């Protein structure tokens, strides 16, 4: 019995060595070069994290509470346009062409009623050295976070209508988005009379490989 098990193991190893592609099941594949690929619905989700550190137009660092301790960026109340800009690059493990889902984590500084109007802008282009792409016209979307709010509560606001995400059709790994998140507290739709602090902004995205097969292409 022991010898039979060893023989079977040797045969399986030999078959694997000469195979062009090994399919573990219907959704998990090891390609001939060793790349692990996930097919169908077997993709996994990850966060594409953004550090917001480019404040402008009245966005300001301030304490979460009181006059000491850690600070975050706040969009001030009654300060016209308060904005922060950032760029993101799609990682090599991203499933090319799939939808990405931006959202923002934030907190209200004071307990109060009212709504906060958030605006999100982006333009998205591929990295293509042989035929460089021009960044297209900027897309702008507006979202309302509805109060009442509790001071320093951890809130999440999706940055696409009904959280449908941003269509990634035709986009490839290493493509870049240039973005801006902004609040216009003097707009009639923004009725929360206090500051709103941004904790983090990130994109949920799907992975179908552990990196890419080559340096610049999937």
C-alpha cells in the first residue's frame, strides 16, 4: 500500500511538471509560468488606500477634539470650497477592467443636525508608453450624507451613485486616477453647521492574480 501511494505521488508530480496549466478546481489555476490565477467569481477584495495630505482651499489640520492630541484634515464650515486632491495607481494584482468602488471614512466634529454635501472628481488614464493616453475630461459626482450627526462618530460615505462604483472597462494595471474630494459648505444642500474631518479614502477593488506576469502588463 505504501509503495502504491509513493508511485501515485510520483505520477502526479510528473504530470504537473509537464502540464501547461494546472487547474486546481473550476476557479483556481496555476499557469505554466507559476502564476496563480483566479477565474470566474473566485476573485478576492482588497483596499486601495489613499493618504490625504494635500489640503487646499480652507481644508486644515485640526485636533479631533480639544486643543491637543492627534490631528486630521477637516473641511471647515462656512468656508466656501474646501478641497483635497490625490492620485492613485491601480496595483498589478487588480482584475483589469473590473469596477472599483471609492468611499470615504470621516467624522463630524460636533453633534448637530443637518446634511453634508460631498463632491468627488476624477479622471482616469492608462499607462501606455508606446501610445501615451490623454487624461479625459473630469467626472464630478455629488453625494449627501444625512444627519443628525454625533461628534467623532466613525462614518462611511460611498462616492458613487448607489455604490455602483466606477466602470474600469478598458483600464489596465498601473493606470492612474487623478482625484479631488471637496465640500462646499455654503451650498444650500450643506446644512451641517460644523466641520467634517476626513479619516481615510480608499477604493475597494478585485484581485485575480498575485501581481502581474511581467513588469508593465498583466
